[in-house]
C-alpha cells in the first residue's frame, strides 16, 4: 500500500493533487499568486512522521528545482502555514510541519503557496516541485 | 494454541490499517509566464494543444472528437471528452480517476499553458463500433459540502457571506446534515460558489465594478453575441419576506373587592346567620382562575352585647368573634396568556411584470411553558429557603412573591418569547431578508449577454467583463463558461455568459433590523359588588339578575317575624363572580410589523444600438 498522506486540493481531502499546480503570471508586471493546498491523509488512525527520526525530526516540505539554470528558480516560490505567513516567508525555503501529523480531515495541514515570477520569460516552466522529506506512515 | 488476541482481530478490520509505509509526497508546480499577446485576436495564427491526464496516464495523444468543459454558478464544472482506449482493460479503470485538462496556446514567440478542468471521471461510455470511449467528468462541487463535519466548516465554504440563524436553520451535532445546511445557507449569500479550473473552491460576490477586460468587435466571433432578457416569471412585481415569531402575551389583572356584614339588628330581628371566616376564606380561595394577592384583610366583630331590640340582644363572645367575618378587603388577581404571533415583513419591489406571488416566509416559536406559568399557585412556588431567610431589611411584600416569572405589569401585559433573544430575532430577520435579497438578485441577473471568442481560459466564474460589439455594449459578471476544443478540426472557442443585472449599485448586499413591537394593554376590570342577599324575606326580590347576586347569601330564620314562606330562598353561600376576560384579550393575536431593510443589487450595464 502506498502512502495515504499526500497533497490535496481541498480541505476535505477528497481531491488529491494529481497533476502540476498551475500558476499563471503575466510576462510584464507579474503579481504574486497565492494558492492553498492541504497535506494530510483521509484515513483517521494513521500518522505520518519523518523517516529519519520518527517523532523527533519534523515533517518538511521543500522546493526542488529539476533544472536550475532554466525555467523558474525555487526562490520564486514561498511556502507558509498561513496566508499571512507568506508575507514573511523566504522564497525557496522549506516549510517545517509538526513532528507528527495525524490522519483525518481535521488534522490536515494547510500549505500556502505564493508564486511570483522573476524570469519575465514567456513560456511554461515545469521544473519546480514540492516534495516532503522521507516519510514514515503507520497506525496511530 | 495461542490465545485469541481481540486487539489484533479488531485491528484487522481497521480502514487504512496496513502497517508501516514509507516514501515521499510530491506536488509538481507549473509556472506559466504569459504574454497577453497570446490571447490577441489580431491577425496571425494561434495553435493549441490539450493535455489530459486521467489518473496518472497522459491520454492527450489518444483524444478524438471534442473536449468540452462547462461551468456555471453554484454547480459542478463538467467536462466531456472522447478518446481511443489503449486496451479493453482501460475501460474498467476510468471511472473515479482524477482528471486534469490543460491547454497550451502557441503564438509565434508566445506560449501559455492553462488549466481548464480538475475533477474526476464520473462515467465512461464505450462505443464499440467506433472503438471510442467518452468520459463524463465532474468536479467535487457536490461532494465538498458533504465532506464538512461541522457548521463552521460549511460556513467557511461560503466565505463568510452566509447569513446564519440558529433558529431558522439550525445545525445538529447529533444528526449533522452538511448538505442541507449548505443548501440553506447558500440561499442567503449575495454571490455564488464554484470550483475553479484548478480545483479550488471559490466564493464570488455579486459585485460588478470595473471590467477586467473589454472585448471589442474584433475580439469576439461574428454573430455570437446574444442578449437574453429575463423571463417574465423570473422577475415578479415584488418579493415579500416574512418572519413569524410565535410567543405569548402574558396578562395580569387585579381587582379589589370588599364586603361588610349587615347591621347587627338584623341578626336579632330576622335571625340571620353570621358569616364564618372559613366560609369567606373558602369563597376567596375558590374563585375560578383568580387568586388572592397576599392575604385578605378579614375583620372580626368586636366582642360584646348589641341591643336590646324588642328586648333581645345580639351577644358575641371573644371566642365567637374570632371565627366570624364582619367585613373583609381583598385583592384578587388573575394571570392568563394569549398566543401572539408577531409577523415581521418587508416587500422589496422588483419592478417586474409578473404578478406571481414570490414570497419567502419563515417562522419559529418560543418554547416557554406558558401553562405552567399560568397555573402555578403562588404558595407552591415559594422557596422554603426564602421563607426561612427573609430579606434584611425586610421589604414590603408585593403579594406576588413566589409566582413564576415573568411578572407582567399590574393590570397590563408583557410580550414574552421565552428563550428567544434579541440576537436570535435579529439573526432570523437578517436571514429572511438575505434570502429575499438573493431571490431579487437571481431574478435581475437573468438579464444576460452571451458571446464567444477564441479559447480564453483566463476568466473564471465571477469575473467582470465587458463587450462592445455589434451594437451591444454591456458590462456584467461571468455566470457561465463553456470551452470547446475540437481535436479533429482544430477549432476552439470559449463562450461566456455575462449576468447583466438591472440593479442599483456596485455591490449586492442588504441591511436589516427589526424590533419587537411593544404593547399598550391596560386592564380595567370592574370589581363585583359584594352585598348581602337575604332570602325567604318579605323584602326578597322575586327575580333578581343572577349576575348581581353576589356576596353573602342567607335566609331569614323561619321563626322570625320577617319570614315569608313564599319568598325565594337562597342556598347559603358566599358567592363571588369575577368579570370575564374580553375575547380580544384571550384569543390568538397576530401583530404585524415591518422590517427596516435596504437591499442593493449590483448593476451591470447594457446598451443596444441599431
């Protein structure tokens, strides 16, 4: 069985994020676009922890750039746990979640994402991704 | 053999139970940096390419026919596409799969990728003759409210625009029905809901400000502009909203009564009986529906010898005097209730031609136990703690101590609605007005302008757009979208329907307040005239008005000179008949009052020139 924890496009965890999250930026004078997705599991009774040291190390969500040097840089993306936190978040920094995240809708963690293009280069940039650290999912 | 492990047994049936899993979770990002030139309809060529992901499979290369996506306010976004299945096994796996539909637009030097749809496959239909499968897809608009577990979650879905009223639309934690709660609240919002092309729940206000884009004649397809006026049935003459609040008008009336015995000489001459205190007290206690306020003041005769008259005396000993009522004064009170329905209402002119009665009504009732209030005897309600610990310094008793609250004003009435508070009332009033506002808004938004242009995925439900083409100049809010891409011919188009309401402002909203009407009830009940009625006497009236025969009824002693055997005799008693309560103060009552409210509907603009 695969991990039940993952990214969802709704707080009720009914729609997994199955394809790339789209952000549209005008080539000139771009304006930051915010979006929120949720990290969690629809299965109550399961918990998620960092695989490195379960219950001690936090779960983290990082930004990877599969093709640094072209496309969008990781610094164009900010992550925060609240919409207000996006204002002070640092572009490209990983987001630190709790050490243990419970399953179930009520325990889902909102992940706020802000994208502001710095390239001003017309095109579609698919080089960035959100990725968690290695996770360990088990029964609570 | 190992003992049965009930924990392991139970655990085996746990949903999601599956031991330890490891891995990472990922979500790809796509940043589309777009030049507005890609949407220009200036001369030149534009290319497009769809990307359809079903589950984890990219089926873009297998598309056939058309891909059609449509969205509207307060409904699911749906998509239909046709593809060539790779194998028979694929046919079994489509339903329930996640689907995304993207389109990439190309102009020389420009590229833009947009998401058009995020949802799941609802149904697949395989046409054997053509070897094509048509997928009908839908987003999670219906499922999203159903997944809510609390009232707060449902209200959050409506972006704080809903007008809640726990009285009219309660949430039950014991039997939660999030779908019904959502539907009820949806009728109160000055806006609409939708899930956008990226699968994100959106709440948009029905506000119409400056358009984000204006499309001139060269930006829309020739002949695609339609102006649709509201149907007559959609625009009634007025919308009337009423809220009925049912409670009780609690009345209290009191009447002073008094009685004095006949002159002592009649005891000597006619042998009349005296009135025992116990009889007087029993008479006071026995008046139907009436009670004695405080304690009656009963005066005893002064012990002594009265007379002589004709050589006879009327002698009263101290012991006898203690048991005789020479006169009394008392205040009798009665409390009763009247069912009252206060109807708060407002009529919002819509200006339509239809005389259809378009009304919104709601009601709720007080749960006050009015029977208990009316019938509880005063004595039974006196707290023994109060009796044992009277206040210091002692106050002047009102005579109503121990009666259940509320205590109406003397000879007046109070309108009582039990546990219905003023905030409850205001919330309920606001909710019915909010429903009326939405009804009005929906009616006026039926005036629409529809147009089509080359595929334009920039606009979502609620976007404010303008068109100035073919003699039609209009500004409105996107209420319906349809994207159509024909894989075979390469044709692509977006059709937009703008709601162009004939409103009276830039925002849709309302204000509403109401206050409970007061009452001016004042009771002035006539006190009964309590006298002394002597039967079997030459002075006895043969046929007195029965209602006036009140007080002490007794008869002349047959041995006295005044005895008339033919005169009517009375049944000895002390008779008290209290006045009736007039019907208008007893029968169920309806009180009409108005709601102070203001409703504004965001206005679009529409001008047609030939």
